[in-house]
C-alpha cells in the first residue's frame, strides 16, 4: 500500500506561480453576490483552503516551478492556457518535456472558441481542453448545447476535455456542474474522453456509477488535498476503477505541493493502483507518449 | 409578366431538386415518415402514397421501368423550364452522376440526421472534401426520433457547416405529413442565428403559419434566407411576397418541389401571377440562391 517513490508523477493541474493574484478571479466577480466573497476574499474559496500557497515575486516563474516539480518527483505537469499566446502558452512551447498544455474554453464564445482550440492544438499541441462551467459568465451547464460544438471538436482532435464537476467552491450556483449532466454527454458523444475535475462532490457515488457505465469517463483529483479524496473514489480506484482515477494537484491555485505530498502517502491505494494513479492513466488518456 | 420573362431568360436556380423515381421507389422512400404517423390513412398508405398527399393533388409520378435514364430525363425537364442550376443529392447514385457529368448544371447537397452524432458531423466533412458541397439539408420533424432545430444535437452540425463554409437548409413550419410540428417551429431560428451568426440558414417548406415571425427574423438575422420549396406559387404566403417586395428582396428565393410534390408545369404556369416588383424577379429566381448557396453566377442562358 505504500506510495512508490520511483514513479515519475504526472500532475494534471499545475500552474505558473505568480505573486500578484489579485485579479486572477475577476472573471468570477460579476456572478458573486455575497459580501464576503466580494469584499474580503482574495481567493474566492479561501473559506475552505486555509493555506493558499504564498508565492514570492520570482524573476523566473518557470524555473521556480521546474525546481519544485523536481523536488516532488513530478515529471510532467499540465498547465492551462486561457488565451492564445499567454505565459502558460509560452511555457508549454519552451518546455515540451516538462509541460504539456491544455486550453481553457468558453462555450459562450461560440465558433471563435472552437477556432481558438484548434489553433492551440495546431500551434502548441495542447493535449486537452478544460472548462469551468459554473465560473463562466453566463454559466453554461455541462450538457448545454453551447458545449456541443466543443465536444465534437475534441473528438475530431482526439483530445480529452477536463471539466469541473460537483459543487463549486466559489459562491456561485452549482447547477451547471451537477454530475448527473455528464450522463447525457457521454451517451451522445461516446467517443469523447471526459475527465472530471474538482471532485464531483457530493455526488461521488453517482460519478462512480457513471464511470463504470461510460468507458471514456475519467476522474482527476484536482483541488482536493489527498486527505479529502472522497472515499467512494478511493474504493473505486482500488476495485474496478484502477484505470479511471488520475492525480491532479492544485498548485499554486489553492494547495501547496508540500501539503499535497505530505498527505499523499496516507491514501490507502493498493500497490498496483499507485503507478496508474500517479502516471500511467494520464499517459494513456492524454496520449502523452505520442 | 415581362419582368418575369426577362428574369427567367437570365437563368433560374432550383435549390432542392429530386431525381425522378418510380411510384414504388417513392412509396418505399417515404417509409421513414410513415413509421412515425399514427393515423390510419397515413399508415396504411392506401389513400396517401405520398404522406402529405392530402394536400398535393397532382404529384408527378412514373411507373416502374418508365425511367431508363433519370438524369437525362431531368435535364430535358429543366431545359424546358429554363432552370440552369439545380442542387441535387449526391448520396444518390443518379445525383452523383448528374454532378460529375454536368458540373455547371448540378450542385451537390446531402441530408443529415443529428441522431447519428459524430457520424453526421464526419459525413459533412467527408462530402465537403470529396464534392464541392453546397448544401447540408435536414427535415427535423421527419427524423426518428424527431430533433428540434434548436436541439443540442444539431449544434455540432451547424458548427461543421460553418467550418466547411456550406449552407444549411431545413424544412421549417408545420410539416405536411401527419407527425408533430414542434421540432420545426419558426421561433427556434432565433436562437440558432444568435449563437451561430456565421451560419447561412435557408428555410424550406414555407414557415407557415408563422410567416410574420419568419419575416421579423429574416430582417433581424443577415444570414437567414427563405426558399419557397413545396409551395405552389399561388399559395406563397402573402407576408413573404410583401417582404420580398420591400426590405427582403435579397432574402427570398425560388425553390420548387420537383418531383416530390409539384410539377414544373404547374409552378411555371402560376409564377407569372405573383405580384413581385420588377427588380425582385432576377433576385428571386436566381441571384439570391447563388449568393446564399455560393453557386457560381451564370451567364445569361440562350
């Protein structure tokens, strides 16, 4: 049951550390209504995350991140670009051996969003699309028609889409991220590789049912400290779901790598599950060996 | 009358032409509609060989063995009426031959069913690659199961039409066959044109009885067009004729219903009586279709 130390870890959610993050969550403000979120929180879910990593001003965030990754044996990290040409976009271009990219999509952008995804795929070879349905303005439900051209495009490009599912931390409505909405998407697009992010809570049991039902549905552990991994998910990984559950962190957004990897050895995965969880499933699903 | 004749002499485009087939073949073809009807008259077929036959009194038909070369037969018929360009289905062998052998005359169209999911999307991509595809068509009420025009299943189809720059054409309004009309309500066009402003969308089969709404939407959305398929000219909705004569001269185009339900003899006998203004005729008969479907503009026919 011991976590192996010789597996090159793949982290499906990591970001470039930036000291000044005051404006990172501006996109959410338009939809927040409570005073605490609007006036007191720097990070919209700080009521849950006690030790949001402090990042010092570094001259070279890429070098700093690589150093940290080396320290925790993270061989590769998936970093997200939200627009063509941003810092993450450049990092994946400059360090293809350590970073692979994802492209954040907004179905509200219609065909322009579809074209941006194609461009990111062609220019820097992004390995996935990502989406945060409850954080969009306006919100777009996982099974909303506006998502459908993007799902179709992911199939055409043969890349997964990683989507936040479950109650979102920020104090915005949860409806667009209900786990049950995934059922229809997997039914209509059986070829789509759909990877959930951010826990699927409190419907982790439904997530397990759906993963069993739909061969191309996967789960990643982003935004959860290992001590909070849902029990349903650990059990599933230890039984029929060894090929379905993948590690994703949350640095620097909400969790330090130190916290994550202090907790990690306490997760009761079975021996054969660990390498799949830390590395092999990600290589297969995100086609990292191609 | 003179304006009609001189416009016609410049060429006519029909954006929805079928290959003539025998009665038996057509009866078989309509099985996809019959299976969703519930009334005895439609189901048993006896009275209604054509599922909208209660409305169409003189459906063109051929007996088996009467058509040894449907393409040649069709060309003769088009020539007789001055139709210079026609969109036909290239899923059909005769349609393929027509486009291959007469590329100035015939243009490629296909039909899709969003119930096929990604296979429908790939079908568009494949035909767009293999043919100079001009039209992707759908019949939302006739699909099994039915799929509303604004249903999410249609959205990847619309996106692909934009990507390959091909026009989408659909039946809109109450369908003739005795199946529910809901999937073809005109009001759905608003959402589609909003989300996909680049999509060129051409309505077929009349938009009735919501033609007033159709006119509002044609005015509102630059890439929305109206074609007169399945309507004998004497039944063209007044709203549409008025709109073509005013702000909508560039939006309304002739399309027939041959051979599915109307003969060209009937259509061209009635057309001159439509009170279009002189400037509208060449747009209606030819130019709007050429623009909406990206067909080449033709030199005046002889």
